[in-house]
């Protein structure tokens, strides 16, 4: 597995960070919050695909993937 860049690492959270989110403080379980996050990410990605504004990395020319 390749090492993550600084930009990619900024989105990795410690468990303690996830326990202090507003939704967790409001009583939503971690499992439910993670399911909601995943669904939101998938929804945003689908909007991008349908609008033509998003091109999956697998379709990006290799020179742009470095």
C-alpha cells in the first residue's frame, strides 16, 4: 500500500476525534454516524457523476495521477 500524501492524511481521524463530534455529543452512535457519513459521501459523488463535474480516478489520465 502506498504512503498517503499530506492532503490525504488530513482526512484521517483518531477514534477520540470521532467521539467528540457534534452528532456524537447529541447521542448518535458512532456506527450510525459512520453510516451517515458514508451515505453522504456516496450521494455527493453521485451528484458529481451525474453533473459531469466529477471524473473517477480510474478514468483520469495517468499523468494527472502522480
